[in-house]
C-alpha cells in the first residue's frame, strides 16, 4: 500500500512536467488548430536562454521573468515570420514546417551552447518536503507553479478582454473579425503565450532532466500524449491528462512484471490509445459537430 | 495532377535509371537504391494520407516490421532474400489492417497520436529481452548481401539496384492502377467527403482498413528491401524520426501524386547530407531552413513543379 502511494506521488511529480508541456501544446492548438511539433524545442531554447542569463550573473527570478518575456516575443516573431505566410496551407505542410523549426532550434542550440549536459539550478531546493521523502521541494514547487499557471490562464481567458477576444477568434474567426478583433494578431498572441508557458515548463523540468539540446524529445512525446488524452480543447484537461500519463507510466513500470520496466512508455501509450478508442475526443474534450 | 500517362517520358526515365549504375560509383548506386526503397515507403504513406486522408506518424513501425521479418527469415530460416518480400508484405498488410480497425474511430490528431504510439513503441518492443533470441535485441541482426545470380557481371550493389528498381516499377504501376480503379475512387471519395461517400454506398470501415493494410504492405516491402540493401537491422534505425522523414518526403514530393515519392525519397536521403556539407555544426538548421523554404516556394511539392513545367512545355509546343 505504501509502495502504491509512493509510486502515485512520484507519478504525479513527473506528471506535472508533462502537464506543463501539454498546456503549451494545447495553447497552440487552440489558436491555430495544429499540433506544434517544435514546442519542445522552443521550450528547450528558452531554457538555454535562462541558463545563459544566470551564467551572466542575473538572480534566478530576474532571469526567469526575462526568459518568459523573451520567449513570448520569440513565439510572436515565429508566428509572424514563419507561420503567417502559410496559415491557409494544408495540415501536412504545417507538420513539415514544424519539423523544420524543430531541426533549426535543436541544431542552433547545439551550435551556440554545445551538446554537453549542463546542470540547471532550482529555486526551491531539493530537500525532501515531508519526513519520509515522497516528493522533494523542487517537485512540490513545480506542482505549485503549474497550478498558478493554470489559475492565471483560467483568469486570463475568463475575465480579460484580450482573453475573450482570443477565445472568440479561435471559436469563430469570421464573426470575430466582424466585431473588430484582429484575428491574425490573436494567433500571434497565442503563440507567444505558448512559448512563454513552454519556457516556464522548460525551466521547471531542466533541474530534473538536465539541460541539453535533446532534453525535450522524451518530454514532448509524453506531453502530446497528455494533451490528447485530456482533450485538445481544454487546458485543465491537458494538465489532468499529463498527470494521468505520469501516474500510469510509473505504476506500469512498477507493477507489471517482466516487461513493465522496459515498456512503461509503451504500456502508457497503449492505455491512452485504448481510452481514445472508447472516447475519441479525449477525456475532457467536447465532440466536434460538423454541419453537413 | 500530372500523371504517368506520357509513355515517352516514362520510358526515358526508366532508360536513364537502367544505365545509371553502369556509369556511377558503387556508393552512389547504393544511395540510389535507398532512394528507391524510401520511394516505395512514401508511396505507401501517400496511398493512406494523400488518397484516403488518414494521417499516420506510425509508418516507421511498418517499415521496421518489414525489415525484421525479412532479416529474421534470412537469418533464422535461410530464406532466399527475394522470397522475404512477399512474406514481409503480407505480414504488414495483416498488421496494418488490424491496426486500421480500432483506428477507424479516430480522426485527425487523435489518429496521429495512435499511430505515433505505434512508432514509439516499436523500437522498445524490438529491444525487449524476452524476444532477444529472435530480434537480436539492441544489437540487431546482420544479413548477407546477395550476389548477382546467373553469373551476371554486376557488383553486389549494382545487382541490388536492379532488383530494387524492378520491385519499385512493379509497385509504382500497381499503386497507379489501384488509385485509378473503382477502389481508388472510393478511397478518394472517403477522403473528400465521408458522408457523401457513405451515402453512395461505399463501405467506409472496410475501405479505410484496407487502405491501412495496403499502405502498410508497401512500407513493409520497402522495409524488407531496406534490410537487404543495408544488410543490417537494429531497433534504433526505426524510431519516430523515420516516420517524420517519410512524412517530409511525402510533402516534398507532393501529397496525392504517386511519382512524387521519388523526389521525396531523394530529398530525405540526399538533403541531410547536403546540409552537412554546408556546415557541420549547423547541419540541422540548414536542413530545417531547406524544408521551410521548400514549403514556401513549392507548397504543393514536386507535383506542383512538374505540373507547371508540363504546362509551360505544352504552351511552348
């Protein structure tokens, strides 16, 4: 029983990582209707920026705020420069462009900061949080940051004019434009926010997985799984989806004999696919109705 | 869409393809063979994505299954290499068909996730220790390079090239005929408007699963050929990135145009090397920029370019 509890808690702790990146994925999906394969690399690049700022002697939280701001600007720029010209192109062209972006960011980061693994500081410390050490302070801090982020997003989309305008232009671009919302800029704003959320996720994850250009590959896969499981239409669903992925992965690795350890990701994915077959819109997504 | 309906152009291309290995170096011949292998796999993906509108990130799994079936048959059962292709194809067809059944309920990104799971799971399953006796675990399997039969004065690379070329031509013609047939029209009708297709009496579930199977068959045959050509299979050759490469090849060649697969195959094989020759450190960035520029300049891939060229040619004549 204690083992079970411990594994669930550990799963929630890793699940928070996936939840953060799933949140960024859902942001992009909401604003432009595509899964951004370069999301992980964008987060990785932001984390390198933070690392560089800290190396230059800035205090952690200053570097944190600066990185979030820079990532936001970077996200807006990417949308304006790279994606704006092809916003009417078919899905596959988008996928190809995202893969291009992924390759560019990965290679640039390796070129500028090399491929050696670097430690990344945590502002929360690593002491165990409670006496028997189920989760440590950094993991608890990470969970807190994710909850804050989610609360902020909820408030932003619910109570601010800009948030409302973003939702409107995602929901019905034509009507949104008719009431005077600049739909194109809302997409850019969404990209900026996704990049900023990714930056936060990257900085939270880096102390655990360590900083290097390929750090996000695995995390992105889990993030996708979490986002799709939760339903791509709902940020809270994405977070819950990410947590479920983390817990299922951990439990599969611990309690399924022989193949559990080697196949934990596979088993997690198989369960997710099974859930999707049962509920094709994800756990918290609404079914999309088409007018015939 | 431009079609392979100009016999003179087709024959000229085949003639060039036949003469080429006699005048170029062995390594280049080997690379051209791989281009053909990728082209077969991309045709398979095109049948599914381009003609049936189903999205797949999982074709590296079918490629891997084809490659492993071929390698295991040759390594454990001493199968002649040519005989492994139909077995690999049928195995992948069955697997693809079965995978297509639950995938029927999923659309768009959700199907992408399911196929993606397949792509990620495959290398892990191949590495699994209980299966190591057959799959060779992380080390993989080494197979022998076949020699030219009947005492033909060809090097091994040249012979394999001709062998692959023959298979490629057969597979291309079959795909072309499939798409032009009643079945092909049903596939495209499902892509364009599933509800209208259903009201015309098309069995959507059957055709979608069958297309999945045929697509997997093509990719599996490509995988088997790839195993024979490279003489080696290992789990880490068949990661998610192989799927991505095939997708990039599909987009570059032109979605929904079968001959585009050859452009796509050449792109995924040669362009990363080309990027590396520009700059070692930034090769990934150069590759990425090339993909993005290509999407900007040629949004419909090589298909659009060929169409424009043939229009220009006709206007001139």
